């Protein structure tokens, strides 16, 4: 038996789990919020120190690091930040992303090059923005890191060699999951000059050892770490219910999508995570709940008083425009209004069906590219709503798994640490991660409701096609 730790440095806090290497059992946990910061990554180290207080890491032999994605830490030749870290999705970067898309020859050219079309959150778009808006900072840039890369580098004592993993690299817009290689020419296209990118480690390859001899694994981005912590594999899809939505699945190859609907990420195990995003998920439920003067629990209760199909009421949930299908400037639609359908319970049901049909559209983009989906994991607080659990299986057309809430990104980081430690000790192979138990979950089957779900989908698709004809013609 050994002991490993996984830490997840998210946008707001650091969470640490200490686990048994053989069973994955959580032995200890730590948490600390990030202190207020304006892009100073030292706040992450302060939070890490607070989360690890009280001897939390005593006896730990290896640590894995997960961190927020879509970040840029630009360093000068001496390893000093040239400006505060650029984090998350920033709408200021939208023109830069569009500019870059055209500069390489369009969406298809980018999809072929790196498996994704530039998005405002990606490192590549941030570099273009810096070049255009902060040219003095851009001129000082010598090396590029993401948050997880920077944290690993700090834990190792800031060595000359800087590293990342294939999962986090695949979200930069500068690394191709298909060829497993950086595209330095795209750095120059975006920034106007070269910059050093970190070495990309294999899934079980360690980043190094701390001065005290503690092994640090490759680390990865939060999405990849959460997938590894959940224990998903081929045949599994994961749908995340936030204000917006994302759908990803484990697949054996990178998918090149000329339309840009699919973003081709790599995972933390050597496989791939094709991802499809939607702009509208739980914001649809919250908006409808406010309209009806209730909360999400009340909306769910109302929806279950209606019946499948919401008495013909159909909501196209494109409240913020939409990314899948590509309708950036549209608005939501409520169709099928009749006297008998104009009741709170039918509107509530239409909101749940509309949100979930929108996510099923995204899931079908992956299915249309040959991705097998035998079960769907639903993540997010909204996955606990009874109406979601009642409606989703028939619409998705497959088994739905709702895992118990847990720090899955931190667990994935710990599992990666156990893997790297096992390879070093000769007890695990580089292609065989430790077999930790799957997440404790509730499981829901479509059962006899499958034909009903198909009818609801057909009703939704008919309204979508009538309102936005051909919207999916270029997707997938």
C-alpha cells in the first residue's frame, strides 16, 4: 500500500484528496479558497498551502495536479511573469479568435491543424490579443505555460525543464491531438514571434521529483482529470450541466471536424475526448423558474405534473445564441402555444425537454462521427433534479448515470499520481492505470419510455428545422 495526493486548483479554490494507491479510498481531504487576486498565480500557492495544512500530506509519496483550463502564464527569459495570468473565457478575445481563424484559411484549416477552431478562451487567441493590445508585454514573452504546468513547475522548484501533458496541451489551440505535436508556426502566427512551449509528457510519465524526493506526476486539465477520476472509458459520454453545457466522450482517435463543432481534446490516459459545447443549459431552467416565480426544485416539481411533449409546447433553448448548432445571433423560441398548453407545468416541462433536447443534439454530433455511447454520465447540481432524471434517459436513448458529488478532478489527479508511482516502482505498466472503483452513482434506464422520448425529440427537431432550416447541415 502507498499513499498519493491529488490537488485540483480550480477557478476559485484548491481541493486536495489523499488516497490509498491500491483501492483509491480517500483517506484525508483538504480545501481552501483562493485569496482575492488579479491574475497573480502566487494566490494558488497560498491556497495550496492552506489546503494542505495540519499534516494533510504526511506520508504522501506522489502528487498529481489538476487545474483550471484556458489559462495563459507568459514568462520572460528569466521565468518571471511578463503580466498577470490571463484566465478563463474573456469576450475581449472574440475578435482575436475570429482574426486567427481567417489568418490560417478558415475553420477547416484549423480543425486539420490542431483539431479545433480558435475560441476566445484558448491560449492561441490570448496570444493574438496580447500581440495587438499589449505589444511591449508580447515582446518580452519567452515561454508559455498553463495553470497546471505552472503549479507543477513550482512544486518541482522551478527547474530548467518545463512540462505539460497531452490533455492540457490539446486545449491550447497550438497542439494537435492527431499528430501529438506542437505547432510552433501557430505561436508565431498568433504572437508574431516564437516562444518556448513545455515538453508534453506521456500519461504515466512523471514530471520529476521535488527537492525532498516527492514524485510529481504529469498533471492535466480539469476536464481530463475529472474524466479519469470518474473512471469513464470507451462507450461513455459525459454531459456537464452548468449555465452552459458540454458533452464529451472517450474515443480511440482524434476527430477532425471541419465545421469546428467538435473540439478534439486528448485525455489523461492516451485516448481522446472529443467535446461539443452548447451555450445554453441550466440558464434555461433558471430563466424559466424566474418567469414562473419559483426555484429549480419548484420548476422540477411543476414539470413532473405535465406529460411528455408538454402538450405540444416546444422550447428552443437558444437564450444566449447557440454554438451547437452554430446560431450565434439567434434567440430562444417558444412554439406550440395553444389554450390548453398555456399552463405553468407545461412551460416548466418544455424548459427541461428543450434543454435536454439541445444537449441530445450535441450528443448526436458525436454519434454521427462514429462515437459509441452506451451510457451517459450527468454532472452538475441540476443532474440531481427529479425532472432531469425522469426525462433524460428517454431523450438520450441510453442509460443515464448520476454520480454522487465528489472532487472528481482531484481524484483523477490522485489516480494519475498512483499510476506514475506504480510505474516507477514496477508494479504498474505505462499503459495500465490503477483499477480504482467507479464512482458511486444512481443509474436510470430509458426502459419503456424510449418510444415516447423519440417522439418528443421528433417534435423538437421539427420545430428546430422549421425555425432554423439547415442549422445542422454543416455540423459533425
